[in-house]
C-alpha cells in the first residue's frame, strides 16, 4: 500500500487531534474564568475598602457631633460660671474635635469647610459669644456632605460593576462564538474523513466505484482508507475469479447438457424408433428436466452479466416478436400443464433494449409456467399512458405469502412457495427481472396477489410514441 507523505501542519494521531481540540476548546473558558475572577476580586476589595471607610467616617461623624454638643454645652457653662476647670474641659473638647477633624479632612470636599469650623472653634476657645447650635449645625452639614461623597463613591463602584458585567457579557459572547467556531472546525476535521470512509464502505458494499475526495485527517483514518484500498483490490480479484468460474462452469455444463437435450428430444420425438408408454414417460421427464436445468444455467449467466452492468442497446422493438421469443422455451411446459396463454390482440412498438426486455419477460413467464396451476391461465396485456408502457403478466396459481413480499426481488431468496419436481429454483429470477428493468430505466412491481391470481406489471418509460397496429 502506498504511504502518504505527512503534511507538516497535520496532526498525525487521532488522539493528538482530540487532545488539542479539547485544549483549544477549554482555553477560552479559562480566559473567561480568569478575567471574571480577577474583576470580581478587584471589585470585592474596593467594596470592602469603601465599606470600611463608610463605617469609620460614620463613627467619626457621630463623635464629632457628640463633641460639638459637649463644646457648645461647656462654652455656655463657662460663660455663666467662669471656672478654670470648665475652661480646661472646654479646651480638651476643642482639642479632641480638631484631632477628629484632622483625620476627617481626607474626605472633606474642600478646605473651606474645615477652615470655617476651625475659625469657629478658635472663637469659642476665646469665649466669644456665638449661637448655641452653630458648631453642631456646621458639624451635621459636614457629615451630610461626607455622606454624599460616600454615596457617590458607592454609585461609582456600582457603575464600575455594571461596566465590568457588560464587558464580561461581551467577552463571554465573543468567546462562545470562537468556541462554537472551534468546535465546528474540529468536528469537521474529525467527522469529514469519517464520512468519507463511510462513503467508501457504502460504495464498496453496493459495488459502485468511489469518486469522492481522498480520505485525509489522522493516521488512523488514513490507515483505514489504505485498508479499504486493499480490500477493494481483493474484492475485484474475487469478483473476476467468480466471473471466470461462472463462464467456465457454464461452458462445461452447457456442452453435455446440449447433448442431453438433443438426445431426449430425439427420444421424445421417437426418431430412433417407437417407444412404449413407460419409455415415453421417461423420455418426456428427461426432456422436461433438461430444459429446466438449462433455464437455471441461463439465469445464473444472466445474473452474472447484470451484476457487471452490461451495456444496453436501445432500439425500437415489436411486442409480438418479443413475446413469441420469450414464450418459445416454455411452450412444452405450458402444454404439459395445460396452461392457456392469452396474448394482446394488437401489436405495439416501443423504444427499449431488446435483450433486456426478453430477460424480464422470460423470467416472469418462467415463474408463471413453473408455479402456475394445472389447467390455469397465463394472461399478457399491454397498454400505455403519457409516461409509461404497461405490460401485465398474470397467471393462476398460489398467492405469494405476505412474509415473502418484502424480499421478493432479493437475489437467492427462496420463498415458501417451491417448485415441484427434482430441479429446484435458484431464487434469482425476480432479482434478474429487477436488475434488467433498472438497466433500461423501467420498473417491475407486484400488482395482483389474491384469490389464486398473481400478476406483475412492467413499467417501460415512454420514449416517444407507442404505436398500436
């Protein structure tokens, strides 16, 4: 078997291709998971920092409000009672307030608020007269501004989270699209050569020549394709041997059979002398069975030729001459079984292959003669429509069992109805009918199978006009 040159970009093994496809397909999911995890960790950290800042700012704001109330209360007390201990406590509250304000300054919207509060604290420390609620009002206003700042930061974090979610969604759609394309690519890379191998096997099974593309892909499939090449060659050799065997056997069988037929005909015609009743019965038996044996041999040869797709020669033929030639080999059998033959009253001509049509008619007439009832009828009719010429062949005889109908045209199928006599059927008569009909574009089907009547119809394509004389 020829060894194919390996392409440098092609993976050499089906296992390597499957592993690579798995890796390539999984990689986009890994990228998506990594990016999503990184964004989630970053936003979680920002959320924790913001929550911690909000908690600390809230606590300091509460402390500032409490200190503002203490400062205001101590200032009023000092204005009423100018004691040194009250002054000392006031200064301590003011110092604590300034310390908390300094820590608070990192989040203040501007230095103006801080300077205003510091100025107010300095004037309170100098025991200047102010409104009782001015420091507390400034402090609450400051806390409200800080709350607004925290709300804006939280809103900004939410917007960032939404943007990240939108980016992740877009990235997921992009990666899923890439994923689908990769899956499609690797699926085709694996399934395309498998389908080609399957097509080769189907062609091999039907006996047709494979005309598709060469199987590529992994080494395992290429090796199977090479094995199919070898199998095709071997089957071709076996087929040639079979055809050669059939040709030799038919020649070896037909030569002594011809002598046997001539001798039985001479005896049956009493050319060599008059025969008594027993001798005549034996001569007729020899004559009948030799004809049946010749028919079987010719069926085998026909089947062999049709399996080789024998070319057809289309020509205009006359129905009456075709029927006369098809009936001739079975006249004696029909007379012995007292089967009445009814032919079309008018002749018809149509365009087809003469030899193929004779094969079809001969096999159908043979079945009618062999399986038909004693003293029965064999009726052949012909009619036509715009598309087909219909030739119907019906006879009296046992109906075909329903179990046999699906296999009626299969080669070598032996149904429940069997021939009578020492020479059994080959089971290829109707298979020859089907193959010969297909070769000329015709069709044969069972149209009657009831009340001890069996009928087949041949649908010949209408190539031009059909003439009736």
